[in-house]
C-alpha cells in the first residue's frame, strides 16, 4: 500500500470534524457500508487515500471497520465530497431522509 497522501494534521482535522459535528452521519455510513447494520455508535478514527477508518460500537464492544472510497483520493477537498456521497448513499440504502430534507424547508 502506498503512503497516506494526507498529513497527520489533515487526518486529525477531518476526524475531529466528523466526530464533533457529524456523529449521526458517521454512524449511518458505518451501518450502510461497513457491514455493521447493528452498530449503535461510530466514530471516525482515520483515513487514507483508499478508505475511511472507523470504530463502531456493536453489542457494547468496539469494532474497527474500513469503508473504501469510490476512487483513490489525493486532495483534501475530495475527502469532503466523498464523505457527502457516502452519507447520501447510506441514507438511500437505509431508507433514512437525508439531513435537511423533510425538516421543513432546508
């Protein structure tokens, strides 16, 4: 596997943002694409050019899971686009209305 194209600072900033601001989105992504539909919580623990890394809570224990990106990522801006795509596809796959839809005019 090639070296991570993202610096430790970028990885820390992205994981902190996802865990602080989007924990519900992270859980949906893990449920839909991590093979853990029974997960009750999830947090992003890292990422590289090929996948996001998560720790999911299943039956009271933490399980590590990698969710692959749709294509290799090399630029920070691609991370946001890919996470948004995963979130939207997770909502569709799980039958959940995306945030902002069905909330009265977002």
